[in-house]
C-alpha cells in the first residue's frame, strides 16, 4: 500500500542505497486499495536521487516462451486502450 511504501522508503540510512522492485501489471490488492509501487512512481518522479528503470519482454531471462507471453499481454493491453 502507499503507507507501507512510505514507511519503507523513509527508513533509508545515511550512505545507503535502496532498490525497490515490482511489476505494476501484477498488483493484487483489493479493489480501491492504492498500490504503493504505482503511487511511489508518481510521487517520486523528478525527485533528485530517485530513478526508475523499466524492463520489457526483451529483458526476460526465463524460458523464451515467457517473453512471448509478455508480448502477447502487452499487445492486448494496447488494443484495450
């Protein structure tokens, strides 16, 4: 949730680095519950010292079929608008 993400991010210690990983397409929170990952991306966009890295199906290092599955879902999402 947004509150959990804020609690986590505000624990960063001096001289530390933090990495948060997640997949915005796999949020399984109850309807109406905000995703801490999605909100953090929106809230922290442009904050100096914070960066976001995005991966595509080309970055998948699992079974080659997984990349094709991701591409199919991406095409479907694009068609749905």
